[in-house]
């Protein structure tokens, strides 16, 4: 077909309902803000891993849906999460990305979270333990017992990841993600894991586009490494399996690493109960990813910053029991593919950045196609169709026309 005029370019494609979406899902400010309220404030987010809080009083800070969060390990060894906000005047309590409360801060005591603004202090259970000049200022009208931190739902699960929800009554975590994790549960829970790599990228793209590139492998044509090491009958037979709540799992196959020049088989190092050189991927709604390639586990956590800006945190994990030599091998294997200068990760980032370049706030609405059907195998786009149907339910918006209320694909087609 020749190049198209505007009317042809913006017309609906000759596909079934649910096989395309409107690009405003990636560009509209109102939709973005609604996603934070309706989705991210009610789902579970794996904010870090327990190995990043190895000792009592260790902490990490992050954010969910523009709300600052502090995660800490208490003296009782329990990991808890709180809003990183002082109940006095709304000041952020801890500004460092990570550290320990064991030593005293410049404005407070040891083993306390201290707000530097007015020196209010809190223990690691979130109790307020000190209000400066309490009696002088509040007499008997307010006491430290009235003003603890806002506690958040927090669980350590699925290989030691720390999951946090802003909702006091979310779907139970096991019900939320237990089924998709079943394929790797025995492997991840066999023995403690440990983070050996962390980096983050802030990308001018919508967070859902990062999800999309993780849940379909049709884009492997972009990855020379994947084509050389994986384009065989077993690769093309891998299944994309959909689960409740918008999650998907991409089944495993054996990667032929030694087919890539300069690489060798990675069969010598794996994870418990996992055959050598296997590759599983768990993609969770609304955009968290767990990717296990034989000798290294990668976890991606997205933090939407705007309709066209996303922070992605990347972690690489191995076994805590690794020898020095085993750990170095895992690091090398991880970084050769998924490190900042690895074979694949930067190519994925270029892909979604390119999409973000064409879909900015104010760009004309266009149709984004999700219509490939290949028997729910590796190049099928069923994962995206499944994801955006779930998105529509949470948002009560029709993905192909977000100005209309949600309807299931079969109903929307009528």
C-alpha cells in the first residue's frame, strides 16, 4: 500500500476489538495522574530486596505514586515500610537513598529516625518517641503517642523481595502474584538470594512501553545476541501464559550462549532446581519484571514520573552462598547482557526511548497495534492484549478509546 494520507493514517485498523489501543494511553497527563491514583496506590510494588537491608537499623528510601517511602529493618529483624513524611509539618524525614539509623544523625539520637526540621524522633516500628519541647508547646492537648508514622503494608516474599502497598487492604500478596511465581517459587525460595548489581535509568518514555517490550519477544529482531543464541524451534515454541490480574509468564528454553562469538556455555552455574542455560520471565502488572537467565536473576521496578518519563531500577541477584569465583561469574554473565553496557539492555532502552520520542504529551492520537496471533507463543502479542484489558478494568477506560468507559472486548465489539 502506498504512503497514507491523514484520514487513512488515523483510521481504525482492520483488526478485532482489543487488538489495538489509542496512543493517548501513553501521552495524556490526566490519564497518567489517574493511573497513579487508581493503579499504583492499590497494587503491590517490590521496592527492594531484603539483602539490601542486611543489618538491623538499615534502611532504603524510594517512592510509590509520588509518595516518599522508607523501608527499614528493625532491631527485631522485621522489615517494615512507612511514609517518609513527618506528621508534624509534612517534612521528608530521610533524604539519603540508603544507610543505617544505628548511628546518631546530626539532629537526632542513635537508632531513631529523626526529622531534621524540628527534631521529632521515631523508632523503627513507626512510634513517635520524642517531640521537642512537647509540654511547653502542646501542654496536654497533644502527645507523642498521638503522632506516629503512617505504616504501610509490607511483606518479604518470592525470593526475599520486599513488597509494599499504599493500600491498607490490597489483594493479598499471595493471591496477587503467587500463581505467576509458581514456575520459579521452588528455585527462588530454596536458599537466600543477594543483590550484586544495581543501576537505574530515567527514560523519556511511558512506563507501559517498558512493560510492553518485556512481555513480547517479537522485538528480538532488534537483538543480534538473541537471534544468534536463540532463534530455533524451541525458542519459537515458548509460551506466553496469561494469569489473573494482568500478569504473564514466558516459558523457558535452553539458550545456546556458545553460538555468540566470545561467549561460552553458562551451564556450569545456575540456580537451585533450574536446569542449565534456562530462561524464564515473569511480567507483573502494572510493570514489574523478573527475568531469570540461567546464572543471573534480573528484577526491573518502574516508577512513573510523568506520561513521558519513567525511572527504571535494575537489580541483578545471585545466591548469598556464592563463592567469590561464582559471584564474579554471575556478575560477568549478568553484565554482558543486562549491565548498562551489555548486549541487550541498552537496545531495549533505545527501543522504548524511540517510542517515547514519537508519543509525547500533545502528539496526535494514533493506533498502536497488538494484533499478532501465534498460538500464544513467543511472538504472539497476547501478553499486551491481556495487560491492556486489565488496565481498562482498573481505569474504567476503553483502551482503544480512553474517552469511553471500559467494556470487555467481546462487549466492546458489539
